[in-house]
C-alpha cells in the first residue's frame, strides 16, 4: 500500500494507492473519511498534520 499526504491551502488530503481516503480542514479540525475500510479503528497509523510554528 502506498500512502500519499498532500496539503493544499487549508486542507489535508490522504491518498491510498491513488484513491482519496481522508480529507481534513486544518483551520476547523473537521474531517471526512471517504473509505472506512482503509481508515477505521484498527488502522495502524494516525493521520495527523503537524502544527505550523
């Protein structure tokens, strides 16, 4: 599995094998999961964006 993290303006996108699975708005903290099977409670990694200093 290949994961790619991309930040555009104020949005964080996470792709798995070229398919969008997660989107987060950084200013409000709201998020949307597009593929529940790829990101559920058993997922090994947490999707977080470092706060800008």
